[in-house]
C-alpha cells in the first residue's frame, strides 16, 4: 500500500449520462462504483468525499438511473453506475441500463478500477455474481467493498467476508475491504487503494 492518502479538497457532480447520452471522453483517471440498488453506493461516495449529500441517497432504491461522473480534486472521477437488480424497474429499462454500463466499461479510456459493492450481511445474489463475472469479462479485476459493516458484530466480520468470497467465487488475490458509512471504517483504506491506482 502506498502511504499517501488522498485529501479531498473539492468534489462536484460534473456529468450525468442517461441511456441515450454520449459518454464523456475524460482525460483524467476514473474509478467506477457498481452494486445493487440498495447496497449503499451513494453513502460510500459521500463517505469517501466527506460530503453529506453530494451523491443522492434515498430510502427508495433504484435512484441512480444514470451514470454520474463526480470530479474529485480535478485529478480523477468517481463514476457512479446505475444500481442493478431493482424489481420495480421494468425489465426493458434494466436491460437498457445493462447496455449503458457495458458500453461504459468497454469504451472508457481512463477507467482504472471497478469497486463492486456487496452487502456484508447477506450471501451474494445471482445479480452480484453476474456483475462480478461481467466486470472480470470486461477486463477489470473488481475490488469488493463489503458495505453495511456496522450492521454485524465484529466477531462475525471474517466469517461474512469468507461467505462473500465463496459466494462470488472470487479469484484468489481479490481485494475485499469492509466499509461502514456510519462509522467510516474502511474509508482510509479505500482512499489509499484509489491513490495507489492513479499515482
């Protein structure tokens, strides 16, 4: 791990891309965030950026229906991908989001890593497994962020991480970082990892 930890000086939502949008041709590194609709992507992004509500969190899942590019320190982008597996969205819409995400993964010239968020409390779903395999298939090695860490006992953490690894059938050297949006545990480790990827 590099010892430099990124200091967040400024962050703003710069570009929002819907199903028909042309994706931006960015010139600085991108880190993408993928995960199920209610897994806590917005909370993670806000937590990393030390913002209350830059990324919109919602009690109604499925809020992110666009690809959102957050410019961080004018030196990289956090890219929030649409949440998957949300039942109230029509299958047709979900498929369009899938096409949009795939297009992004295949065409971004600056994408350095994909963080895949999985709820630490539960066995990975079929959607989670598909997404993990899909990210690998597109040439990226997903970094697993195990969210909602504060919802389980400390003594259970290693057991649950093992459950995630087995459930996703991860490659041996896959990085798994537990994270809590409430206590910010895992934040420094994630920022350090991102720093090492873009430096």
